C-alpha cells in the first residue's frame, strides 16, 4: 500500500486540526496520527458534516474528552434536534445551512428573500 498525501478539507480549522494532532501525540507513542488514521478521521468528519454537525466542534470535543477518535456528543445531538423541532437550523454548521438554503431556493421552495 502506498501512502498518498491527505489533504485536510478547508472546512476544518487548521488550528483545531493541529491541536487534535498534538492531542493524539500527547496520548502516547501508539496514538499519534498516521496517514491511515488521518484518512479515517477525515472520512468520519465528512460524514458528520454531511449530517449537519460542525467538524471543528467535534474535534474540540475529542480533545476535551481525551478521545483518540471523533464522535457526536449527546449535547450536539440535542442541539441539532432542538433546532429541528423549532423548524430552524440552530446548531447546524453555517456551511451546511447555506447548502440547505441553496437547495431549497433551487427547488423553488422560497420564492422571495426577506
């Protein structure tokens, strides 16, 4: 298997990513990120982002909780669900909000702007 350069998506804050890498390194020799673990983490963050979660908040939670991987916290799920029940987008990543708005606009669901 050959190593391929992994590009960190522009929707991940570079400072937050560096903090996560440092966090993993501080957890011990066998916990530092390598090209395979980086790829898997980025894939998980991509899926979470597509579900409307903020990848930078997820990385911060991993650091704060001492995790080696990334997970959706109960608080993040509750915040997202709270936003849904009010019909709003509370708790969604701003980029995701824009994607939803553009899709709705293209479908003609919102004919006029406020």
